[in-house]
């Protein structure tokens, strides 16, 4: 934390060399400031590379590929019973395809998680699909596909399997229309941001980082493309039991939808003692069109 505190004034000083960004409020993220683009400064004088013009299809709605998210529960293979290598150590697997996904009006993101306590062998695996409400940054609904701690008894695995199949069928029906998969953005994470990059300003890739209580998508030393509140600290439900502690949360990955500008940040946090559970979480972020353009131009160059 001390190192970050020392670097933060350097970051602010570097940003002072370019014009200040105007601030607007986006109603989809109440209480969150949406920063417009910081205009190019003297360090960024090269014009953008020309982009080939694409003639839009006659009917864009029909031309857009339909790729809704889907949950697949593999067949129950009794020959795997002694291996303990399936979901919740049972002889089947739950697979997620196309998650996270956004609904067409850009109000919700559906995401998939499958996690178990590190202190276990995986028998307590919890497999969930959650709906993240963009406006409130809260999960509006969570569906349990598998909970390895439930349905104990002689036919434990078979009953978990039957329930998983039923839940997957309901979810797939709900996601069959009005939802589309999001794109994974190739952004590196910088834990200790530095403006003294060996690369010149034109060659620096777009990165994601966490500064204070904000997550920032930026070109180091050139411009901030987007930022959002990032007060992500996970608090143990019962901190007095076992003395749980957690490493600072980090933005592990970002997925986005180019049409709506909606993005979601996958946030991971490592627990201290092995029985301290720090679940993966997702939080919203809004990206302007230029962010996608810069990522395409800087991070996907060959």
C-alpha cells in the first residue's frame, strides 16, 4: 500500500500535463462518474491508423450472430465414480459456454462461477449462475446449479446430477433469446502503475489497473479511457471464527459488449487461511467506443 501511495502522486502529476477530462454522470451507474476522453496531448501526435470501411448489412439485426450463453451438463458416467474428478467429485461435469453475457437492453449481465474451498477436495463445489444488475451493481438473482453440500445420502451424486440437468434446462430456455455473449478484452493488469514505461506513447498497450478505490482502463501516460468505483473488499461473514484475512482484490479480466458499451470486471481475491473463502465476483464498467478502438489498435496489433 505504501508503494502505491508513493506512485499515486507521480500518476497525478503525469496526468496534469494533458487537458483535464470533462465529467458527466451516466444514469446506468448511479453515483459513479463517467469520464469523457482526455484530449490528446503533445505526446500523442501520430494520427490513428486508417481503418477499412465496412458497408453495413441491409438488416443489422438479422446479420448479427445469435450466440446466447448455455449451460451443458455432461452425461452421468458411473465408470468415473471412483475417480472423484467430476463436479463436486461426482461423475459428471457442468460446463458454461458464452458467459458472461449481456441482455439486449444492457441492463443485466449473466455470469457463471464454479468454486470450492481450498481446504476441501472439491466435494463442496458450488456452481452458480448470477444476474448482475448494472444500475445497482448488485446480483439481482442467483441460480444454484450444483451445491456439493446438499442432498447427502446413498444417491448423493445422482440426485445432484438430476437437479443440475433441471436447472440447466431452465437457464438455457431463459437465455435462448434476448442475450448474447460478451467479448474478452486482452488487457494486462498493472498492480503498481508506472508512467515511466520503456515503450513510447504510441506503442503502449491499453491496460486495466486499480488505483485507490477505482478501476481504471487507460493508456499509461496518454489518456484514461474509463473508470468506475472499485470498493471491492470482501469481508468475512464471521471474522472472529478462524481469523480470516484476504489479499487486496484485483481486476482479473474484463468482458465487454461493443453494442451497448457495457463491460463487466471479474474480481478475484485470495483468502488467507485455507478455509477462508473469497468468492469470485463481477462488477459493471462502461466503456466508450474509443476504448474498443484503442484496444484493437494497440493490443491486437501483429
